C-alpha cells in the first residue's frame, strides 16, 4: 500500500511540474513623466473571469505570472495618471514576454482617461538571440501566410527550402535535423500546414536549441495555435480601437 501511495505521489509531482512548465509571464517597467520609477502602480491582466495582477516595485518593475499561453490585454493604472492598456500581448509556454518601458502621463481634465497601445512582439528574443518569433498579426499580413515552410524561410537567412518546397534546411543541416512542435506536441514525418487564421505565433530556433527539444544539429519550429481565449481577447482589443 505504501508503494502505491508513493508511486501516486511521484506521478502527481511529475504532472504538476510539467503543468507548471507550460506557463509564461509578462515583465515590464513603468516610469513617470520625469523618467523616475513609478512605485506602486497597479498592473493586471484579465484571464477569463480571473484577474492576475501585481504592483510595481521600487524600480518600477513588475512581473505577472503564472499565465497560461494565450493573448492578454494589460492594464496599468496609478492615481492621478492616465491609465494605459496594452493589447494583444502574446504569452508562450515557458517564456517571458517583455513589454517596452512605459511612461505614464499625468491626467488632465481635457486629456484622455485611457491610452490604448497595441503590443508588438520583438522579432529577436532578448533572452535567446537565436530565436525569432512572428505574431499572428505579422503572419496575417505576410504573402507567405498559406505555407509555414515558406514563411519560415522569409523569417531568417539561416533557413532554406528544397526545390520542391517540402523540406527545410537549417544552416546546411539535413532536413531530418529539423523538429516541429505544435502546441507542445512533437510532429513526426513531413509537417503540412495550419490555416493562417488559426496560428497564434511561430518561433524559429536557428541555433542554441534548448535542451528540452533534444539533441539537434538543425533547428526547431514552434507553432502555437489560437484558442477561444485568444480570439475573445482579440475581439475585446478590436472594440477599443
């Protein structure tokens, strides 16, 4: 009986650890008009019916976590200042989404009550220079949006396609050295494509592949699809434009 309980505890611990690794976070820094750290500003995102929030520290920094992968609209407020809304922030599993330093302006009687900003994903991840990410918005406006392989070759000079367009080569490596991940699941065989409207983001590792993807000489293509939560937040953001 003790062995059964121990086994169940170990399995629960592994499951919990895997679930925790699927979360991401948002980080940023808030200043006032004099470029001084704004201490105690209220920062939050709406995750369904739940609010996940934090207050800026002595350096004006904040961290929101844990966040399920998806698209979030972030709210920054402080008494006497114009509230800021930063829309369409993409959070990926086990990743940090950085927002640009935000300068808050003093509220005036004639000025706006809320300033709305659309988040732009940095093409180069500051933590992983070998990782390039394109957002759903960028994919939607790309002429290569109907074919992931073609889209990937346009993202970086380090990737080329075979003459028939069916295989990808990372920096001269063999085609079987490329790994595809869709929503955390490894795809074996020749990966086809997904509707562009269903893709939340595509990340490409051209070197320095994280150990969690295994020992690869080529690269990794990570595709995150949209879910209902993403589409709902996109709709909310579109209503405020």
